[in-house]
C-alpha cells in the first residue's frame, strides 16, 4: 500500500476551549454562593521603590535621613573631601598630578603595617561623647580690608602682622554657650568652611586666625569627657591648614621646572618660597598663647624642609620641651600625641623625639592624681576611672609610634619603667596595646604578675586581662604556660559582677581557649558565660559579644560532631532570643558547616542540631523578606541537605527527606533541592520493586515530577528507563490473584506516556524526538497478541501526539520548561521529521488493517477503520486531497462488510455536517457528500 503523507490541521486551542464552555448565567447582586468569585478591589497607593516588595505604601524619609555623625564616623569628613580637591592658588597645569604623586610617596614612609591615625578617629568620636552643654569662641571676621603698600618697610610689615593677630585676640570673636554636641560639631564645620573660603580668596592671615581660634579650643576642658573627640575635630582642621601651607610654598618653588624631586634640598628652593615660609613661621611665633602657638607650628612642621636640612630635627626637641609649659596633664598628653603624629609623618626615623615625649609624660604622671585635677573632676562630677580612660587614645598613639618596628629590648625597658611607677594600670594597658603581640605573648606570665600587683583603683584589672587576651589571640605563649595563663585570667573574669564587663572580657578569652584547648575547656567556659548572662536576661544587652563567641568557636572547631556534643553549646544558642540575631548566628553556623564538612554524614547529633538551626532560618522568612535573603537561606539549607547520606538505607534517607520537606516548605529552592534528592532516591529504589507495572508507572510519575521541577536530565533518565523496561512486560500479569492480559494496562500506560512526551524538550545531543523514536522502536519490536488490536490503537495515539507536536503553540506547558514549540519555533526541518514519523505510523496502521481482511476479523477491521477515521477527522487537515480520499476509503471500509455501528456512523456524519457550518471548516461540506450511509440488509 502506498505511503500517505500526513497533513495535521492547525488548531486554535483557545477558541476550541471557549466553544466547549458552558454558558455563563449572571447572578443577581446580593446572592451568595460559596463558588461565587470573590471581587477584589485594588487600592493604588504610592509604589514601593524596591522591586518585588509586597507593601502597598512606602516612605522615602528613611532613605533621605542622614545621621549627623555618619560623615564623621565613616571617615568621609568634609576636611578629607576638601583636602582631596585641587589647590585654587596653584597655577601650574601639572601641579595636581605632581602633588598626588608626592602625597602617595610620603604616605609610604611608614609601612602598611603601621595603623594610621585615620583608622582611630572614628572610634574616638563614637566613644567619647557627651550630653553636657558646650561652648565655643566663634571667629567673627571683619569685612574691612587693610591696604598695603608694596614698598613698605620690614618693620611696617611686622607691625601690621602683629595688629592683625591682635585683632583676633582682642575682640573679634564671639562666645557661643549652651551648645549640644551636634551644634558644637556644626560650629567646627563652620570654622572649617571659613578656613577654606579664606584660603580660596587669598586671605592667608584670616585663615591663620581661624586656625589659631580653633587651637585655643584645645585648652578648654570644661566638658572633660568630650575632650578626645574635640581633639580629633580640631586637629583635622590643623592638618588641613598644614597641608595648604606646604603645598602653597611648594608651588612657589617650581618656577619653570616641572616639579621638585622628592628628596629636594633647601638649596633648590628659590628665595621667594623661602621668604614666604619664614613669614609663616614669624606669624606663628607672634602668637601670644602657648597652646595655639604650639599646635599651629606643629601643623606646618614639614615646611622646615624648605629652609634647612636639619630644621625638622631641631624643631622637634624644642616643641617637645614647649609642651612642658602646659599645666593640665590631659591637654599636655594630647599635645604630645599630636607632635608624635606629625613627627611620624615627616620624620619617622627621629625616634629620640618620640621617646622623649613619652618619658616626659612619665615624669608628670603623678599630676593626674594631684589636687588640681581632683578638684576639677569633683566640679564636673567625673569619676577617676572615667577620667583615666580619656588618656587612652593619646597614650596608645604615642606608644604605637614608639613601638613601631622597635626592638624587643624596648619592651623590656618599658616594663621596667612601669614597675617603677607602681605598675600603673593605665600605662600597662597602653604598653600591651602598642607592642607586637609576639613580644607580649612571650612575656605573658610576667605581665600577669604585673597585673596582679598593680593598683586597681581607677583602672580595673579585668581591662588589663582583656588587653592581654587580645594579644594572645594573635600570638601563642610558651606551651608550658598556657593552662596557667587561662586559670589566672579566668579567676579574675569569673568574679566580675557587672555582666557587660564580664562578657567583654570573656569574649576575648574564648578565642584563646579554642586555640589551645579541647571541647572540655570550651564547654566549661560556655557554662560560665551562661551562668553570668542568664540572670535578669543580661544576654539581651550582649548579643554582639555572644555572636562573636560563636564565630570564634566555629572558627577553631570544624568537627561538628564534637561541637554539637558539647553539653552547653545548644543551651548557649538558646540565649539568642532576638530573631534577627538568632538567624545571623544560625547562618554563621551553616556557612562553617558547608565550608568545613568534607564528607556526607548521618550522625544523629549533627542532623538534629542542624535541622533545628535550619528550621530557625526557615521560620524567619515572611512576606517582607527580600529575595536575596531568601536565596541565601535556601542555599545554606540546601548545602546541609546535600551533606546528609544514609548510604544504602533508603528508608531512612526517604524519611529524612519527608521530614525536611515538612520543615522547609516556605523556600522554593529548598523544595527543588528536595525534589532533586527524592528523584535520585526514586531512581535508585524503583528497580528493587517486583511489579513491572509499578516500576513503569513510578518511572513515568517520577519523570513527570522531575520535569515539573525543571530537572530535565533526571526526567530524561526516568523516561529512558521506562522505554527500556517495556520489552520486559509479560503477556499475562497477576491481578488480585488472577492472571490477566497485560496489553490493556500497557495501552493505558502508553496513553499517559504520550501526553507527557508532548511537553518534554529534546535533548540537544540526542537528536530530534529521540524519546518518541525509541518508544516507536519498542512498540514495533514488542510481541503483541494475534487477536489484539492494541498495537494499532497505540499507533493511532502516536499519531495524535505527533499532530499536537506540529502546532505553533502546544495545548499545555510546564512552567519554566521550554517545550519543542519554543525550542524549534516551527522550524521546517523539525516539521519534516514529524511528517516522516507520521507516514511510517500510518503505513503500520494500514498494513494492520489489510491483515484483518479475513472473514473472522472483518468486525475488528470495521471498528479499527472507524477509529482511525475519527482520528483523521480530529487531527488531520482534510483539505489535502490524499488525506481526504484516505478518510473516505476508511469510512467505506468500516461499512463494507456490514459490521459498522449504524448509530455511531449517523452521529459521526451529523457532527461533520454541523462542523461544516463553521467558516474554517467549510470543506467538511464536500466531505459529508462523499460519505454515504449504508443500511444493513
């Protein structure tokens, strides 16, 4: 029999669905029915700026509010921004580039291992605050200018200079009282802006007056607890002034040269630049008061390079000696800190000056406990412990400068000087903070002895142990001393009554314990922390420290079976009762587990603990949770699920997946991961089943689940396994104890399989319709019963599948899975391949109909002919002449021998006539005329 080319008709599934729907009956207003659609009225409000937000309203105020201290704390203060801009008085075109290069070289005088002042300023400003009212002398500039004559004598210049400076000191200032801390900082910014404006407008004397005015503020200690922050703010202005002066003089040295070398000598500086430089120093020398004279000269110390090779080395001892004239010890120590800071920037090799500043400070150490200071503290209601902490930033900086790349013997000298001063706690703390951790760790027992002997009044010992612990976290002490060091430190720590003091110290020593000891010691420490922090819910004020303890523990303990078996670890986690903090802690634990757990585990201790941790993360998800946060949490939970394996114990593995599925139902990526895991479990488990149809259906169902969850490769594997299993289907199967033919069950399976194959995308490496081709080969090779027509019925269903595959858009899809209609886009080559398969299937059907020409099979032939006719009628394009003729032949064949069901034939013909009335089906009219009805005789 000749092959018939297949021409499937184009389907509009949407219109077909609409035509099949029941007519809608309107429901009167007010009638209630449980299936009545709910009408939702949307109230449109201001849209959220964040994509994906479920909130209907928003406020932009939170994004526009700026913390007044934020610009100070983060280091991007106005002075830094100002210093980064170009000098307005520079005229050379390439001066900016030269200046940036020189600044970079200067910053490399000390190595990157030296912690710069800029990294400390933010911490100081945040720590030393006040609610007291402050006062400030604000410079009130005069608009009138003073004319100068180019030919004025030197004496006239000097007199004019003195008059200008006197003008500032004798009344051109205004005292502002009752300022808040923020108001004070704003006023300092006003002075800063005035300095920039004056310099930009070439009013250099006015700029100097502003700097003098600011420097005077450093002699005021009326609100003493704010003094360290005041020092930071004022010295920022001094630094800017010093840089402006230096760059101004440097620009005058250029003449016709591109730039001065970095190691220029005074001989290469022209007379104009030198005279300007001297003029600045003369102006500063005319300042009457000691403190502003000291600070302003220190600010331009670097300018001595223009005058003399030894200028800086000569000025540093003089300025150091000048500080001896400052009576207030707090003011004096910060003056020394500023001089050390400038000295490290311009001449870090001049260590003698740094040492001299520190030793001079030690000589005046007793002043801190003198009557003058004590009376001042009484007036301001400041306790001596708080007062002593005000010295820490200055002393720490001085000692940092001294200890930078200093030999170990210097630490020994410092320890001896501390002993001579009675092991002063403040000084001892600064020494431990300044010197290298290796030096401190090697002398740990010596420091513990000094701490025991020091006077605790004013500076508590637990702060000293905390500083020692910080060093031991970075360097190891001698092994023989480690246990004794821990015991001595914890004796002091555990006696602390104040929870905040306790946790600040315990946090540091936990790391030392983790570094050098086992689970037993860590468990003991955790028990002590729980004991101190549980009463009165003190843990609520110590979440950062408690979080830090967890991070330290998981940093050193990578064996999670050991960690979770520690008796006090999980009770320690229970102290995190604020949800946001608890979730962050759980994330840290999971990140550590995923990073360090190398092998899959089934340890019940680990599984129970981490299921609890993951459940905590999962339960924190709500409607307001950001998508990025959801993805992060899902990733961590998936990482845990992947690391769980029970080996060949499939029942236990499945039980774990079921439990995880019930616990993590709100995170889609976790559910997908569980699908992956369950799919893999199913693929391994299905072959162990004895019932072949149970295996076939489970392969198909598992493949459908994998496909629905975008697991394409797993779905292909299941479908291939199902195809491979079909040849093993026996002729007879046992159903409820009775042997029955398997072909009806196989037909049902194939129909379900074909419905799935419609939306299965082709594998890019397997060829077009590789699963369909494989299935057709299996159907062809399977041994069917001689008296069965199921093979033809299956082929007819294949024809239905192939017809659906030719449609521009398929009748159904799976979300997030691109089927072949999307992949091929109606490509002609794809359609040609489908038509080839259709021709082969039709040939098989017609061959089978031909074999049914015997008298005993004529009834089957009639039924199959009508069945095939109806398939062509539903799926074929009968405008094609050959296909139209084939359908007529099948119609006639069904009636040829009198075995046709007349009622069915009549209804079919009526259907064709009814369809012919539709515009796109008009060709059915001619078809109906060619389909006679034969009556039985």
